[in-house]
């Protein structure tokens, strides 16, 4: 593991080479935040299979991010003649079973300091070319995850990106969150929304029991959420962009709020965005 550390927190990040077995086509390899530890109380994040130490590659844990080669409904984005591209993971293909696999991982250069680490990669595959910089920085009890993507190819680079943070549930298997004013929630059997206060209706029975819904956020507004935590006063999660959609999902081990960003970069165009996590004081 690669680590960031200060007087209060330690952050574990996957090494794209050494932790190759934990990585696949779903999540970006450089800047994959695997766990955040409070020096007093231990691990702060979970995952779909928590507390398993070896979760399935497609599930992961911590604070992964994904540069999607297809939409969540399966429509192809970065695919051409049977080859695909997931920026930050690598060139894609399908195996004999028809599953998407990384056929050629992208190569990273890594510049590490105690409280900041920068991952850089450049790759050409399936007719697309890009450059990606991922930086993760620890500032006190704040963690900043920044992405800078540049289209180096001759045509447009059109894809979707989303964050998939895995927040810890309380001891009763539930979680509370304060959402932006004006957020709406469709009818569902997993969550309630009263004003800005989101609550879980029930504790889910197991890892396969869960509910996924799409939140209706105020148009043109970044996401800013305050969540409960079993051992912290709160956790704050925010974006510096307005998501085009935000997915809410939970099972018996975790809850995730997933902001999506649509990217359509012309040749030579760049886009930068940042996620901020702030971990409140221990209870």
C-alpha cells in the first residue's frame, strides 16, 4: 500500500502495480483510496463485503472512482471494433466468457509526499488517447481527491465518471444524512426523506439485500452531504461540480452516494474536478 499520514489520519491507497490483484476494469487504478484510519479509533470506511479483507475486485472498498467505458445501463461509450478503454485502468477486451477485462493496464508515474501523492498516466487505445492526473491530498481531517483529464486524440472523448464512496453504517445497521435543500427522493422501500434529512427505513439483512434509487438534486448545484458515522461526530462529502445524476445505494455493510459527471472532451480539451471528504472528531 501507498500511504498519506499526518497527526490524526492515515490514508491507504492501492499501488497500481503491487496491488494489481485488487484492481479490474470497474475502478480507476491510480489514486484508489482503500481505507482511511483515525489514529485513535481505527478504520473509518467500509465496502459492500465489509469486513472482508479480500473483497471481490468489482466491489472493492473505501473511496474508489470510475471512468466508465459504458453507461450504467450498458450502452457502450469507449468501445470500437471489440476493443474498449477505461481511462485510469487501461485498454479493455472481453474474455471467453464475455466478461470485460483489462487487456493492457495503463502505466503510472507516482510522486509521493507524506500528505500528497500524484499519479500520472498517458495511454492510447482503441483509437482514443488521453492523459490523466490523479492527486490525493490530506489536509488535517480533510481528504481531497482531484482528477485532471485531457483528450490527446484526434476525435472527441466521451465517457462518464462517477465516485463510489463506501460509508460506514451505524451499529444498528442504518445511516442518517443531511442532503441539499430541495433534494427529492422517488418512492422506494429503503429510504425516507423528510426535508433535508435522509434516513434508512430498515437495516438490510445481508450483502445481497439492498435498495438503489436516483436522488433528484437541485439543478446546477454541487453535491454537499453530511453523514452520520458509528465512531465520528459526522462525515462531510462534497463535489465542486453539479452531478448530472446521483445514485443512492446501500446493503447490510455500507451506504454509497454516487455523483456522476458526463465528460465530452474535444481534441486538446481538459477537465478538472475535485471531491472533498471531511472526517469529524471521534465521539
